[in-house]
C-alpha cells in the first residue's frame, strides 16, 4: 500500500469518504468496486439461486401435430422456391 493512503494512526483510509469496509480483506475498497459481490447479493436477495422447477414436454393434440407438420412442409417448399429464384437470378 502506498504510504500516502495511510492516516496518522497507521490505518488505511477508505477510498471514498464516509465508507468503511466491513471485513479486513476488503479494507479501503468500496462495495461497488466489486460488481460480482453486488450481483451475488442481488441474486441471493431475489431468490435466483434456487433451482428452477422441472419443465416437462407438452403433449400435442393430433390437430396441433398436423399444423406443425404443415408449417415444416411450407417452410421446405419456400426454401426450394427461394433457392430456385436465386439460382435463376444469378445465372440469368
């Protein structure tokens, strides 16, 4: 530590006025200097560290399966048409 960061009693002074570090390891640093600690505190306070509930796959009705297969076929046909259009535009 630089000698200019000590007050007359020999204790390091805080980097920001009016702020005193709680534990000796973080003495002289402001809590906002460590964003990881702040994020961890928010995550703990909000309950984000609790494992999420299990999500099972939804069972589709037959008409829903038919709609999705129709969409897949539509997308496939559109890709073929677009590829055909690009190939003709490039060559012609």
